[in-house]
């Protein structure tokens, strides 16, 4: 096993630590690690990411479930349209996308480049969500927003499509929706979000089984190390200021997103 592979597996632990610390964000690192360190094809990397994120989030959700920090009613309302959207996206939309996606004169944007740039744009949105001052917890405590089933269902569908395309769990989109639309307290929103992420990511991965050749040995090792990381992150979360950590991670994701866009555009 060479140094690069060891570095990739070490990054898997960091992904789990991030999920354990802030209840999300780790998935946004999975695709770049798989593509740029382990040299996995971007389309296949999004499939692997769904499995890694799903398995790791499931373990994290189990811990929240033990403490009664999951709202199952909200999870069902959000998750059903999200499940359908992510499965259909992986089963039909991603294989249907042409390669190259489009051409401008002699410049051709390949499917792999397009997915990575779209992923980087999602990273930029995630970084903004993490860096900005969050008033959502205050809004939930004030009780000004009523439980809105149609909006929660629509948000679930949108997040499902994004998850299907880029292989990210979408926690940075799910948690604000749960807090603002379902009026869940932050801790309850994080636990509910992890359960939703786990279920829809693993269901999305099922849509890839007939379309991709899976290296199960590498995938299970990577996922196992990420699960180890989530236990480390959960232990550290009791000792580290969550708001400062989330903002710092947001800046890191911002830099990574800009780097990916630059790298992909430079390679065209």
C-alpha cells in the first residue's frame, strides 16, 4: 500500500470526524478525496460517496436515536420525496447525461469536469451556510414558523436531486429546512438530518449497482475508517466550540471549492 493510498484512508477518518463534530460537512470532502487522492473517476466517486456518507451517517444517527434526538414524523415527510428523487437521479439522470455535456467551439466540457464543477458550486454554497452567522436556532425558539409539510416535501425533492448528482449528503441544506420549516431545535434537527442523509444516500447508492463496477474492498475500508472517525468526532465535540469549528470548516470548504473550480477549468 503506497503513501498516497494511506493518505486517502487517513482523509476518510477526517471525514468521519467532521460528521461527528458538526453533524455534517464531511460528505463535502469525500468526492475530492476520492478523485484527487485515490484517483477514482468523478462519476464513480459520487457513487462511492453516497455509500460512505450513508454508512457513516447511519452510525451517527444511531447515537442520536438512543438519546431521543430524532423527529421521525418530520424525517418521513422530508425523506420520502428525497428518496424517490435521489434514486431516480442515480438510476436514470446521471447515466443519461451526455459526454461531453456540451461544446463551445472547440472547447468541450466533459461529464466528469461538469460534475466536479457543479460539486464545487455546491461546496461554495455549503461554505456560505457554515460561515455566515446562523439565526436559525433563534427562529426555532421564537416559534414564528409553522410546520409546513408541502415546503418540507419540496425541499426533500430538491436535496434528493443534488445528492444524486454530486454524491453529497446535503446536510447543509437539510438542517436549515428542518429548523425553519419544521421548527425543530438544532440538536433534534442534526439527529433527524443524519437519519435522512443515511437513508437517502444508501438508497441512492442502490441506483448505481447496475451502472457502476464497485471496488468493494477499497470502499468498505474507506467507509470503516470514516465510521471510526465519527466516534472520534463525537467525543471531541464535547470539548470543542461547535460554532467556531463550523465557521473554520466553512472557510476550508470555501478554499477547496475554489481550488476544484480552478483545477478543472485549467485542465480544459
